[in-house]
C-alpha cells in the first residue's frame, strides 16, 4: 500500500491558513497570545513539554516546547515569531486570505507564520509513528520580533547557548538560505518647539513638527543603497491642535548596517543629531539593536547539510548575508551555528501584497525535516 504524501502542499496550506486567520499585531498582547495559544495546542498534541513565559513588558508570552531526541545533550533550537506588522482588521480590509494560482495572500503568511508552520509540520512528520529526531528539539515562539524583540532577547540568547544548532524559518530570500544578517539599529528622535497660537502669532513660536521634517530630510539623505546602509523613519507623532504651534514631535528611526564599521558610522551620525539651542532642541534615544550576524564555520556547515538534503530533491539552495532583521541576528552574533531563511518562498512582506508560493511548501518543509533527522 502506498503511503500518502506527508508533505502534501495542500494539506500544509490548510493548516497554515488557520494560523493566518488569527490576526496578531505585535502591540496587541491579547491577539498575539491567541496565536501563542494555537501554537501551544499543536505542540502539546505532539508531546512537547510546554513552558510559557510572561515577560511583563506588555507583549505576548514566549512559548517553549521541548522534545527529547535519540541522543542527549545540547540539541536543536527552532526559533520563530508569531507577531505581525498588520493591524487587526487587515483580513477584512486590504489583505484578505485569497489564492491566485501559486500565490496565497494573507497577513503574516510570508513573515513568518508560513515558515514557523512548516517547522511544526516537519517536526510532526519526524515524530510520527513514535519516531524521534537525533538531537533534542526545542521550539521557541517569540511575540515581539517585529518591534525589535525588546523583551525576548535575553531569553533567546540564554536558550540558544544551551543548544548546538539554531534553525530559523524566517522567509526565504529569493529562494536562498540566510547565513548572515546585517545589523539593525533603532533610535527615538524628539524635537522640542516653542508654544504659540498658530492662528494669531506664528512668529512667536517654533514648530517641533517643522523641525522634525528637516531632520528627516537630513537623515534620508544619508542612505547609501549601493553599500546597503539605510535610514528610515517609520512612525511620527506630534502636535495637539491645528491652531497650536506643536511643541513636541517624535519619530522612530530604523537603520541598517552591513558591517561593524557601518554600525559605528550610523551610531555616530544619529547621535550627532542631538542638539540644544535657541532654534533647535533635538534629543536622541538609542533603542533595541539587532547585532551583526556574520557567516562563520558552524553556520556554513549547517548550510552544507541543508544544501545536500535539498539536492536529493533536485533543489539547488544558495545562501548569503542579507538585510531584513531576524531573531537569528542574536544567535548568529553569539557564533552559535544558525541557519536562517528556512521558511517559505514568496514576497511582499509588511505590505498588502504579502504572499507565499504554494510550490515552495513541500520542498522547504522536507529540508527542515531532513535537518531534524540528520543533525547530530
């Protein structure tokens, strides 16, 4: 009797869409925990020893599920997140779940519910019929990755140090695996103005918003796309009434740096914006940093194993260092062998065109399963 295909893409997609239907924006603790509950239920059903950690910082819970291996000792950490950048209501608005040929759209389907679901499905196949991976496996689910992992980083680093390998099913980069990631630096900028009645005495005041607009133009001019050094303001807040000169404006700045020298340049430039004088009052506060993850021998050995597994399926897997922050930045920077970008292929992350390619589900899931079966 022929056994059914345990990696059938339509079956994988069906389970994944149940996850995508649960909206889980990072800043909504209750929504993220609904997603954590769902993943916990699936991992518990597989026999995982469950641990949940409330970080107490307003974000959702961190979930850990531990599975024994054939061998004892340090094992494999599967590291992924369930929070998304899409606010609640996106499913009923600009990004409903829909299929168009090989593409399936939905909030978080590419970044990164698709990849995390693949990892859980792969583990399920390895465990079926009483099987075990060679090494113990821990699945760690993070609730705040999209905002820089401000609460979960210490737990990630501590957990990773107890493991031999880290697998991160973040989205694929054009079909390639990720063996290194650029650094990410976040800053909060604040401009302070002088109050005045905007409809009667403009010249007596100083607009914090106008001041911030000039700062943003300056910061934007620093981006060097050829080098991969970029600066981007994503959130601005300021002002109270249209007829009141705004006395405070804040902006969140995200910077990307491919090298250590670039990191120092970015930090020096942004911190150099701080100023206090009669016409300009600017404060700069450093935020969460994703450290530089450079390829190293342990990670490249992991890649070679994945490449060989893929080749058995007729799939060619390349690799490289890329932007796009990940919790793999933390583990890779610790020089723990970390293979990132193991998730689905697709595109449009963080946009209303976010989608995965159904054709990528089976081969990518088989690669993850192969790693769980062979790593030792």
